[in-house]
């Protein structure tokens, strides 16, 4: 699950094309003023003539001294093989991208749908660490995970490691897990750390 999310998220900082530019107040020396403002940003990543991902944002502000890019109201889509269909998509109210490391902090309500894994993640904020290849919320943030078959979990504080293909909750977690090959369902509840390995 996290491996497919990684491809979507790690390319966001490359926003560059299909936008209008607003250079702001060129007389300002304040570090809090953006050096470059881009409105109605659209970026399509291409490999071997096929689209890999599409990103859109209402606004992108680049701060050179702080080496970050701030994004407002953005969505992203990741395409399957040969760019034939979307297999993952998501949205967030805002995001902050570290230009040098590729780390991304998303907030303002985050939703990621990975259709190929049949999983939806919803939370208020989510952070991607590019070098570690990890995805996490704050330790006290509430996280919702859904699947089309009715499986759903609500937990506190999610941490996912894409290299190890594992995920865990930091706090209480409860929900319903439905086995695809069986009729029964089980209720999971734990006040400690909950960890599961991706199948």
C-alpha cells in the first residue's frame, strides 16, 4: 500500500509547468514573503511517453531561503501501466514541501485512495519522509482506514514503513476486518500499539 502512495507523494515538489505566475512584492526582504507564486498549477509527470502522475494545486508558493514550497488545495493522481487508468489519487487542503529533501507535510484534511490495494486513508495531517520512506501522522491524530468490502479501522497515530511494508497505530485502534475469502468478520480493539504486515 505505502509503496504505491510513495510514487504519488514524492513527485509533488516538482511542480513547474502549466500555471500562471505572480512574482509578488519584489521590494520585500522578509523571509516570510514567497519568492515565486504560481496559481492554478498543473504538473504531469511523463515516462516513456506515458503519463505517470498528475498534480494540481490552487496555489504554490516557493520560499528560496527557507527551501520550502507551500501548496494550497492540491490533488494528485497516479496512473497504472502505460498510463491507461488512475490507480491511486488523493487530496489535501495544504502541504509544505522541503525542496532539498523531498519531505512533505500535508494538512487541512488528507485523503488517499489506492484503488489497486483497495484502501482509503483519511486523516487531518500526514507526513512523508523521503529518505526513510515512511508515512506518518502525529501520535495523537485520528486516522480512518477503509476498504470496499466493509473493512474499516479507526486508530490514533499511524506510522507506515514502505521498505518493510508494515504499518502500526500508536494508540487505541478498533474496527471491523472482513476476510475476502470468508463470511465472518472480527472486531479488533487494542489500547496499545497495533501493528500489521501488508499482504
